[in-house]
C-alpha cells in the first residue's frame, strides 16, 4: 500500500487491558427513501442510480443498492473481533448493541446523514454506555462535528490504517481485499432481478482519493486533496492476482474497479492487460476515468483491456477542469460507444458561469453526448472541499440550510452569483427530464451501445476479445427484443421521436440476431409491458424500495 496523504496525528485505543477489543461497525439506519426528522429524504434514497442518474425515468429507472464497502474493507484488515451491520433499522442497531456488548462502536455516514449519526451516538450511550464511539466517512468533514455529536473519536481519511493504528496493530501489514459483489437488490421494469455472483461484477478497490483534486470533489478532499491518494495495489500483477481470486471464488468475469481515475496509471493498466492476454482472460472492466486519462490509450488498447462500462466526468463545456482540456467530449464519447463501451456521463448544473439565460444551452450540450446514463449534480460546496472553503471565505454559504439537504440533488446551499436556490432545483430537474425526453430510457441506450460493439467487432481477429463481447451481449441478445418492443409500446403516445428510434433498433436486432430472437421477444414483450405499466402505477402511488440488512461477523473464534 502506498500513501500520498498528508500525515495526521491519530489516537490510540486504551480501553481494554487484556485481549482484543470487540468492534461493531455500522452504516446509518433506515428507512432512507422518506422524509423524516432524522434526515432521510424521499429524493435521496439509498440508491445511486435512482437517486442521481435515472431519477425521472419512472418504470425504466434502474434500481440497485451497493454495500458499505469501506466498512467491509476495514473489517477485513483488522485482527480484532468485529461485526459489520449494514443498512440496519434503529431496532436492529439497538438489538446489536444490547447483545454484543461492544468495546468500540464505529459509525459511518455522509454529510447528509449527520442527524442519524447524532441519533446513533445517543443510542450507544443509552444501550451500550461503556462503548467507545468512533465516527468516520464523509460526515467527518463537517467543521465542528465534534460539537454536534457525542462521539469519542472522529476518523478522517483512510480507515484501514486509522483503525490499525488505533488498535495497536501493524499498519504496514498486507491489505486483504474482501470478496464484494458490486450490487444487490436490482430491479428493472418492475421485475426483481436475482443477483448471483456469476452475473454481477466483483468490486475491486484499488485506491481511495483522487490526485486530480477537482475543487468540488468530496472524495478527493477526504483523502488529502489535489496530488494525494492512497493506493492499495501499485502493480498490474497485484491486481491480476486479486482478480483471479475473485474469478475463482465468485465465478465472475467482470470487475468494477473502484478507483476515482483508474486509467491514469497507464503502466499498471498495461501490465494488467499483458497478463490478461498471456492467460486468455476475457474479462470486462467497469471503471471511472477522466477524458485525458483515457486519451493515453488507443481505442484498440481499450478494447483489448476489456473496458465495458465507464463513468466519465463531463462537467461542462467551458469548465476549468484540466481532465477535459483539449477534448471534444461529444465526439470522444461517440467513439467509445462504437467499441460497445457503456458510458455514464456526469455533468454539473450551476457552475459559476451558468445563468438562467444560458442554462438551456448548458443542458443541451450535456444531453448531446447521448451517454447511456447521465448523472446531473448541483455545483455543491461540501464541507472539507476547496469549493466550500472558497465560498465560506466569501461569506457565500447559506446559514439556514439543513445538512440533510446537502447532497447535490435538491438546492444550492450557497449564494450563486446568478441562480437562486429555488431556480437550481428547477434547473436540475429540467436537465434530467430533457435528457430522458431527447435520448430515451437508459436501458434503451445501453442496448444500443452493446449492439454497436457487437456489430462493429463480432468479426474481430482477437478470439479473447470476441469471447468478452459475446459474454457482454449474451443477456442483451436474450431479452432485448422483448424489452425494446415493450418500451416502444409504452412510449408510443408520449414520445414519438424516441419510440421511432427504439423501433429502428428492434428491427436491426431482428435482422442481426435472427428469427428466434424475434419469436422469443414477441412472447416476452407483452409480459414486460404489463410489468412496466404496473410499476408505473406503483411509483405513482408512492412505491419505494429499501435495502436488506446485512450482519457479518469476523474473528470471533477465540471468544
């Protein structure tokens, strides 16, 4: 593990004379997709996609949850007996406090969770008064947090080394990566999709932080800011061996690389590619990357590397961010999609040069990319970021904003030079709606991109790449025709332009994949359409979904 984080003085636990202390790690309690006094918000559910990517797509919105990977990672890398309690209710949290009699309780949250963290500290004091409380995660960046909650310690930055130091363990010990299935609880078209480890990407956490240091980025700021990060796996060989282990244990051939800018380190990526080619690994990689990092590679290298899904910051046409300098992002996104690479583009609404007069132009430029998914976020000064410091120094931070509403999907929390908080809320929703109206459901776009990749390269002379393309397109080929027919019927009256494009793609599918695909699709299509209509009605009536609670115990054998 290599660290480029600034050195911060850290405490040492002194509460237990003999034996290892017992630890409870917990995420904040649910339910999440509702408005309540603990800071839950209906517009801020515990779902990445439905929260900030497909939020206006109704029954076409991708519903999915992701575990609290940081807690899992810390638990795997300490020797003390520990329990991870992920997505508990208050009642389950209280029960675990009472039966566990823990020496240490660690609570993780983001800024918007501060009221829940406060409540959980109160519950620890009431039901497990001898426990030492440690609070970490992005919530730790709030100035004066120690005066807002009743915690003994606040952990800032990378948690493995923090807890190893706190517990008196070897901070230089080898990092052990837990087996993590990237998503669970998937729901689409009103159907619950059963996630198996074979069909779901394994999460590979290669680093935390990002050296690019964009001024709004809370992740970069939490781990040292511009020029800093903590890398767990420095070489392609280390990554390759790790991924082989996941392949063997989980049965997967796809990997979500949790690294804010994975492809920035070209030597590591190329070493990984060499090993994949040596052993014939037809793996699919899901990555974050900036445009400038991607431009270090030829399109052929990206194809051979197995890049299948990419989260890419688009920010804005005239943004100051170096990661986009000199890049025609619209043209570049199109070239990537021709390889079959699905793109999740990320755009910011409310940069300081945005005005009510130019916001429609800003939105039009963003949706021109026609990315498979599009995240829109408000320009938000989050505690700990350079942007927060800049706005605070100018006296521009609004004082009457509840911290529970600072998540980038509601309103500005600062005085924008041109846009009011009320306007920011409307402009954000306008962006989501425009993207959906012009480009259609994300699932349609994904099918189109996968089809492009297959169409362009199904006669490619690299058998390993061909196997990967076949794997990536297998599910699409099985279900896409029926899904396209159902979407076409559903949108017939509301969006004729998108409906016609879906129809064209459906006809191309029938031509390229044969009559059996069409026959199966005409059987499944009406079933899918009926489910879409039921889901739309459920959503209209306030239907929400919540994640299951997970309880995972480790190192309890000797107690």
